C-alpha cells in the first residue's frame, strides 16, 4: 500500500514523514486510489473522506510541490504507485504532459460536466476549479483612466505604478503564455518590456504582498489572482480593511476575456488503480465535490452551473478567457524566454 503523507513539501522528505494510510472502508474489495497532490487545503481532506464514504474506496495521498511530484512519478516509472496527479495551473499540467507521465481518459461524465476549454483536447487532464488573474488598484488614488486590458499595463501612462511577482512565478508565465497565443510573440515581447518599464519596484513577494503594497500606497497597480483577494474579503477585520482599499478590474471584458488558471487532475500513465482513479476524477466534478474543491481556496467551480462562495462573488462578475488551457501550457518556454529578454527578473 502507498504511504500517506500530510504536509511534506520536499521530495526527499516524503518517505521519512509518511504514515500508514487508513484501512479500506467496507472491505478490501472496494480498493484504493493513490493520489499525488500539490494542493494542501483542509477542505480537501473532507472531500477525500466524502468520496470514501460514498464509494468505500480509500484515498491514499502524497503531498508535495508539483515539480517534485512530477519528478518522482517520472523516476518511479512503470512501478509508480501513483494513480492521479492533482496540481495547480495549466503550466504545471503541461510539464507533466511533457514528462510523458499522463494517460488519456474518455469519460462522458467529464465531457458533460466540464466546458471544453477546461479539458485537454486529448483527455490528458481536466480542470476542476479556476481562479482569475485580475488587475487591482489603490482606491484612494482613483481608478486608473483607460486601464481595461492586460495590454494597457504596458502603457507609459502607468510608469512607476506597477507591482507584480517575479517572472519565474507560474501564474505570470501562464498569463504571458496566453498573450502569446492571442497576439503573437512580437506583441508579447513588446508587452513584457512595457510592463517592466512601468515597475514601481523590482518584482518581489507573492500575490498577498502585492495586495498589501497597493493598500499601503506603495504602488498604484498590481496583478493578482482572485483567490488571494477573496481571502482578504472574507477574512478578519484587519484583512477586510485592506480589501476595502482595493479596486478590482477584470481585464479584456470587451475582448478575449479575463485570463484564468486552473486546479486540475490527470490520470497517471501506469496507474495501478486506473478505474478507481477515473471514478474519483468524475466524483471531483460532482456538485458536492465542487463545493469542497472550490470553497477550500476561494476558487470558481469548474462546473458552470455552480456559483462561487460569497467572498469570491463580491469581487464581481466577469467573462473568462476560453482559450484552451493546453495552449497556455505549450507557450511556457517561449514566455520564459520573453521575460528574460525583457529584463523581468
């Protein structure tokens, strides 16, 4: 049996901090499913327990950084116990695809429940929740005139105004990858150089740091994922006070739509419990699982008929970019090269 790991984040530490997984509910005949996940939210634990209660299938899991998990599965090869890989962002799913560790799945349930742009064209992975990458601004300085699109971030009118994460961050890589897909490499290069020229400071910190910097007046504009904002919106009094200082712009509402990235899952090529893994993957698109999956990190459900939680909903409605996430993955290398040439550290 695979070993259960909680909170281990380094590949070398996985075996050392493992504990034995629970016995199968309702007898060994129900079997198990072995999950490698880079998600680490408390509500996911409730989700696994719900699946076991419904099916009798034990969920064993290893948690670690996505790249460490991909490397581990690759190293384990045909003897890998991994059935299912769950990770965040199309870029990481693409890395798993490039590593050759994923197997295609055909499922009427998944095709019916998920929109096509959240499904790999060949069934190699499936998006289970989404988050939008939005522009925020300092309300005390007013909404920046003319700032409606990602392209506008490169306008010299915003010189010295922008705070943003490092170019090595997967969310920025995927955003630029989408720009390449929509506008081409030359336009993407011009955009990256224009944004660099508008930096208020060198890239630093995570999205939380960008939100706090805008609220503190250290920069006028930043780019962040919605789930970070929703944490402040639904947080304690101090966090809500920070949120109240922030304005939100969903870019490109008259064009391609706001860029989204995903939490997604894929069946591993040598999965020893493939049928159970597919059953679990289909379960993750059920209404109850979508509530667990999305609410645990203030994300948007992948199933279009379901609403996000109240903290996310108060950010506002928007039209998402329906570019297939596989296209975002394919442009990752080019995006990194463009960032390097632009001097975006």
